[in-house]
């Protein structure tokens, strides 16, 4: 099968990108011919098709190097001539059987969706966040729904950014990028599927395929990063305010227990003698830190669409401690492979119980075995390949498509 994999970043930036790269590797190892459509960046993994990479752009902090890329990033919220041109080239030269999109907003722009649709090539989209049904990628707000202007009342982002996000949401809905052009939405959890249905996505277009744990996640050697000396907890993910890092630092300061933070940092970390920031690590660099940790923790109160940190913790034989939000309850069973809390107080009690020894950690091999059985790569590949084949079998004929403009 010839598959065009699409994502705005092509390096291990966050969980969505790690999954995207894992999927590419898994498909390639199983004999599929895979090409990548993404954005140019010096941190990119090799793609084999550099001609299908858009120029760099973005308006968020760290996503641009100057005014030109900043302005281009705002423009791509709504349209990209370059993206449409390069997508036409990719479709003509690579001639995929199916296009698998992860995150295209806003660095790539979904304005190339109609180009794919016109050629009669089916599109599947893995839902990594809520941008397809909400101005806020981190959450779907029932009080907003499709009245996107109501998001202006929610103070999560500065007002200028909220205005841009609301305009983007209305533009996407008007163009029908997701409702008209995507054939199948791959939800990584029941929580996501239910949210999409509540937001108006037809249930018949949604399939649930949980993410998988990469067999290459924990390398045996070769990392320049070594585990800490003595016991410590590990947080691996975005070191950002919305992930509850401030609260996490406060709790470990109170418990007087070492915590190591690893991930892309977009905030100043509160000073604490018990907390160390290890840097923005590659998966290979993270492996030894995960292996040496006593347990893995997250203080995120966001409705995570899957929670790759919990999966990777269990795959490494570590218990996971977090909040009972989003998809976490589908993955973590209290006392079996970790603990989930409903309140700040119960979160702190779970941590204190682990640290004091009153809560017993599950056996490492038991956690690894459970993770392989439920989230193994082979199982994921069979499910994904089935989605591809079913979608291709139902693809519309090319002459039923509306021809997009040549721009």
C-alpha cells in the first residue's frame, strides 16, 4: 500500500509527533511504501522526500525566526498556496492509495484537503487534539459548541490569539475541510470519540484505534543521558503551564521527593531544590531516565486525547500517577498499573503513599506484559491497515469531486 503521512512537524516535538514518527516506522517495517508531507525544520527526521516539505512558518513562540515566518504562520491559519502546490506534486509523483493526516493546522494549513479529495484519494485523520471541533486545541467547551465566538469569553489565551482562533474555526467550518473531505476520523480513545459525536461528527465516520507503544522506545545503550542517582519521579512531556507543572513542582517540594522534568519547555520552572529540568530530550535520551525512575507522574488537568506518557510509563515497567481526566481512566486502573486522582488532595495522597511505601508498586514485568498485550505494535498495525483498506474500498470516484481552484 502507498501511504502519504501528513503532519506539521517531523521531529519528536510532543506526543502527536512521536506517534506520527512511530506510525511511519511501523508501516515501513511492514512493507508499505510511505512518503511524508510536512514542514522543513533542521530538527527533522529523514523523510526521503524533502521536496514535499513546506517552508517553515508559525506564530507561536519558538515556531518562527522572524517577522516573515510569523506573518506566514498567521496566513496559514486560513490558506497556503505553497501547501496546495506541494500537495499536488506529492499526489502526482507518489500517487498514494490513501492520505493519513495527523495535525495540519496551522503550519501546513488544511487548504490542501480539497486537492486530495478532487483526485478521489481517501483521507483518514488521527485526532490528536480538539482543533477540528473547537477554537481551543486543548479542550472542547460544551458552552461554546459551534458558536465559536463564545470562546472569546474564555480567558485561556490572550484576546488577539482568541480572535485568530475563532476566525480560523469559522473559516474551517465554512470550507468544510473536516466535514466534507475527511472520510474517517481515527479516535485514540472512547473519550475522544464521544467528544467528536457530541460536537456533531457522525458516529459512522469515527473508528477507535488506541495508540501503540513503539518497540524502540527503550534503547539498551547509546544515550548521553543517564538515570539520576537515588529514587526520583519522572515527568515526560510538554513543560508548559497548561500541563500543571507549577502544581507538580509545589507538590514535590512539599513531599520533599526528587522530581525530574523532561520535555519541551515553554515556561519558567518554579525554583525548588527537589526539582531538576533534564532538557528537551529525544526518545533515546529519555529511555535511561524512564528506566531509572521510581514512577512516572503528570499533573495535567486537560482532557488528554490519549495520554502517551501513561502508556510509555507502563511499557517501561513503571506505575503512572495522574488525574482522572480525558482518556486516562481508559488506560489506568487504580492499584493495577497506577493511580488516578479526582482532587488535588487525593493526587497528593497517592504520591505520598508511593513515596512512603504504603502503596505498593505493581511488578515491572506485569506492567510491561499488560502494556504489550493491550497496546502492542502488531495489534495497532492490524487495526490501522484494516481502516485503510476499508476506507479505500469505499473511496468516491474522481469525477464526483468538485474541482478545486488552481491556486
